[in-house]
């Protein structure tokens, strides 16, 4: 595994091969073999964006790390297929987000007055910001989606959520409160 310094040097040399002043910046994430082995990697990119890069069925995807709905840690979500579309399922509230587009999916009811009730999958539109993944010489880079159009997952790209515990239901024991000076 590469240290941060080695990764930085590697990204700098590879970056010069693939970017120019007029093209968007590529941000080094890691070696492809390491990402494939891990399955999921999170990284603070450009000092301002928490990104999840995941490998699934031979494909690499990148998106904002926290779910657009309530800030859930997407790296802990399951990957499932809904109506032929691969989605990550937020572990907090089970929101379904397409890996490729960042669309929120929901199950609609065709006609609630007709039995048996028949459902189908619908899109809420793009809710999660997705980013472009590029491979250069075995290194993986992300180009941040710089669309000026606000996307709901943008809300969770502030320092407050970077320091938020992974489990929103995590409770501090009295001993933990005592040791941190909160008792």
C-alpha cells in the first residue's frame, strides 16, 4: 500500500500525463489493485469533497460519500439491483441511489384502489452527486462533478458532517462522557 507521500508523488507524475490547463483536475484516489481489493475507498478530495469510490462487477463508481437524504455513510450500504439498475442502499433509511447517475429511486403504486396492489420503480431525479472515474497506468483518479446546479447531497459537504460519528444512533456511555469531560 502506498503512503500518502508516495501517492501524492505518483499522482503528480501521472496527472501531468492526463490533464491540461483547460481540462478539469484529476484527483488521485489510489492504486486500482488496492481499490479493487478493498471494494470501497473514501477520500477527502481537493480539501472540500468527501468522495466514495467503489468497485462492483468490474466497474468503478464515484459519488459523494454521504446520502442525500440524511447524511448516512454510503460506504456501509449494500449494492442491489432495482429494475435492472445497480444501486447503493443507504444503511440508515434504505434510500436507493443509482451508482451511475446518482438518481434516487422509489417504489410507486400503480393504482392503490386495485387489488392486488402493483408497484413499479420510479426516479426522483438526480439526488446524489456522482463524479467521473479515470484510470491511468493502474492509478485511479476522480474528476469532481463541478456542475453549478445544486444537488441534494451537496448539503453534507461541510466540516460539520466530516466529524459526525459513523452511526447516528451511536450513544456515549456514562464512562465515555466522563472521560471526554462531558459529565
